[in-house]
């Protein structure tokens, strides 16, 4: 389970919860409850009680609602337009709601204080809206395990405080936006696995130094060598189960790499000697067109045979001798 950013915990410690909630916020929550068909999980949301002290998933700061979490419940309905009236929200976290349907309403752009946004494991669908980029204070964006389709909005690159983009396990199509080569703020961790994305990686990404790139389970093609480089500080790189085609022997590996998976592609060439210098805890090059001997030394020989298997002519420990 993904933990909240530690800074958010400090936020709620510094501004302790108040004893009575704002009447407008309370009215808004009751409208949200109704839009979700008054689910049992929200039985504590009783108009006769105080929403800041008694209501499940509600966090208040100075009488205003700053956190709203709904998870693993019998919710049936859509995200109410009134969600945008909770203008002090810092955390909005709805997950494991298998009958939450519809789209993300435009009113969400009114949440100018939002830092953490997660709609995960729901039946939300339609395009990821361009206007999501108007949430300029969001650092963590997780829309994974839903039914979103269409292309990835290039406007996400304008979210200057964004640290993590999680859009995996949807039905997104097209390629990675050109604008992801020029984020206006930090370069976020990028999770785009298990979609229907395709095409080549834009050349604009060649100078982008990602900490984490997960592109597995798509239909990308062409060259992915721009994700490698001596001067990069990439920790996790997962290009598996695509149609990438490049010469691995010509790439330069970042010394920071801890997890590397290029399995199930059309990668060719030989394994770089630099692999012996890496502190890898995950490594898989299986089902490619690689050839030559496995470099000896470092941690490479600690990996299983299957993680090297189904290549043209890779040999040496832990495989058979050359």
C-alpha cells in the first residue's frame, strides 16, 4: 500500500483537528453521500453528529475539511459535482470502489489546495481530463486500475509540483506526450504500465532524467535507449512486454540502477560489462534477441536462469558455459 507523503502527516500534526465542522462542508458531504446512494460504509455520516469528530474518512483543520478518504466500500454512483465545494481539501483518496462509475467532474479544479489525489481501483472511465493540470499543488496523482481511455494529457507536464504520475492499468492509447520531455517543475516518477499505449518514445524525453519509468505491458516500439545514460540517476526502469528494438551493447547504464527489466521485447546486442558494477535487486532480460557471454562479477550471477532465458545465444553463468 502506498503511504502518504511524510509532509502531509506533518501538515495534520501542525494543524490539529478541530471539534466542529463547517456547516457548508457538512452539507456538501451529505450531498456526496447521497450521490453514492447512501452506502453502508458512510453510515457514520449522520446529519445529527459532528462531521469532524464522528464521520469515517473525514479529517478537519480549523473546522474545514482537509482530508476525505473513502475505501473498500459498497459505493454505487458517481463523483458528485459538489466535490469541488470542499475547497480546503489537501487529500482526496477514493480507492477499491468497484461500482464507482462516471468521469472526473470539472468542479475538481476548484480544489486549489489539493496535494494528494487518488482515484484507484474503480470503474471511472472516459478520458483523463486535460483540466486535471489546473491542480497545480498536487504532488501525487494516482488514477491507476480504472477504465480511463484516450490519450495521456500533455498538460500534466504543467503541474509544477508533481512528483508521481500513476496511470497504470487503464485503457489509455496513443504514445507518451512530447511535453513529458519538459516538465515545468520536478521530473516525476512515471508509471504507465498495462495500458494500450503504442508508437515510439518521443525524442524529447532523451534529456529527461527520470527516477522511475514503468512502461511494461504496452505496445511501444522503436528505440528506448534514451532512458539509459551514464549521467542519469534512474533507479527503476521497466520496459518489459513491449516491442522495443535497440542495441543493448551501445547503451550506458546509470550507476544508480537498482531494478532493470527489458524482458519480452526485440532488444539485441550483447550485455554491457557495466552490469557488474550495479547493485541490482531486480533484473530480467529474457525473451529478446541478445547474444554473447554474461559478464562475470557483481550481482549478475545471483539471478535465476529464467531471467536470462529465450535469447539468441546468451551464455555463461548462471546459464551454460559458452
